[in-house]
């Protein structure tokens, strides 16, 4: 999830764990703890494209990381306040939960987390977009109220619990919504005689009303969208040939294997003049809900130079997409555009 959301979650968790003893200090350090896992982007700036992708939401988003970091940070903050109001165990508990709830929330996103690092298993439920105002705003408002209430005020703890309850219920809704649209799409595809091997579904930008689907067939992928507000069951489907065979000469290369692992096999290959383009389907198209399908959000260029394989992420310009949010809204409202 986005940084603001993780700050709010960390602050609310800090308040729940230690707010009664140290007041707003718990919110502050909980918010700090909630942002720490995403600091894996800093070492990533000094790595190549594939290694940067591989470490993101890896070790720093694991249970082991939370267990190791919590006592260290708990010791330092306890020394800072010299045991006033809370002890080492209290601060350790706060940091553990603030850090650990960060990857728990990220599990609901498309990228997922390597919660059980060092196992090569990324858990991704694909049920919430990385920025979702309906999750964050009510949660944020509750936390802001908490900051202005006295430490011993019982209403403070109640309001904080409301924030945690509302956000948790919204996450539950995202899973329910996903199950509903999955069943709906399966029924539509069966009625239309469309066969598939597997599929992925994920919510659209800023909402859980419009959902996109990557549908795998033997030699191609289909991408389509469905909104809870659709008035008919006619699907606009974009077809893309897999072309996975184009990767065969490089299948023993570690970076290629890492990319395949990260995409979970949901990718297509496009041959261009100076190499190959690997399009990651998990994050879809910029305008796939319309006739103009746009570009893929994440694409990696593979070039072989002097026996060396070079992989770089293609920069997405987003030119001509000034009204994409408006069109996304219209499609969410059930209008076929």
C-alpha cells in the first residue's frame, strides 16, 4: 500500500498497543515503525533492475524481519525515554506489531509480500489497489481525532478501535467482492464458450467496483474488465499471444528466471528490433477498459550485447492520458467506452 496508508496503520497499531501508557508517542513511533519495511527501496537504488524488483517486499516484509527489528528499536526508544511510561518490552511489542502489520496489509495488493522469507513464496491476494481512499480516509480521520484526545480519555481508545474495525471490515469486503466478480466472470466465460487454464483478478484504480481480469489460454492471454454496475454481460476482450518461446534461449539466465518467478507466469513477450519486451500482465494496461488498450504499466526490455544480457524497466510516459481517470470512472459506473 501507499506510504500514507502504512503510516496511518502503524500509528493506529502503536496507539492500540501503547497509547494508554505514552499517548501520542505511541502513534508517532507506531507510524515510524509502519514505514520501515518500505525502506528496502533505498538499497534497491544501488541495484540493477531485476535485483531491485526481487528485494522489494522481500526480507523487509517478512516475519523474521519484524522479530529481529522489534527488540533493537524497542531498546533504542526505551533508552531515549529512559523507561518513562513504558519499558523495553512495551516498546518491543509496539514495534513488532507496527512492522508486522505492514506486510500483512501488503498481502492484499497485487505485488504481495515474501512474508515467510527466505522461502520463495510471495503471497498476493490481489483484492485492493495500492491506493484506495475508501480504506485510508476513514482510518486517517479516526487517527486524527485520537491525536487530539487526552491519553486517559476512554473515547480515544474507542475511536482508534473504530478506525481499526472499519479498515479491517473494508479489507474483508475486498475479498468478498473478489469472490463475487470471479464467479460472475466464470459464468460469463462459460456462457460465451471461452475456455481458460487459469485467471487473475484485481481491482481497478482507487476502487473495488471495477475489476480487471487476466485470463490464460494455451497460447495467449485475454484481458477484460467487469464492473458491479455493468448493465449487460458483454465483455470487451483484448487478446495477446504469449510468445513465451522467444525466451527459450535465455531460460537458464538467473535474471530471466527471477522475472518469471515475480510475474508468476503472467507475462507476454514482444519481439522488437533490438531485443525483446517482457510485459508484466499483473498490473494490466493503462487503458484496457476501453477500445484503446494503451500500454502495459510494467514492461522490461531484454537486450543481448556482447554475450551479456541487459534488462531494464521501460519508462512509462503516460502521454495522452490526462483523462484516463475520468474514463476509468465512467467504466466503473458501467458505461462501455
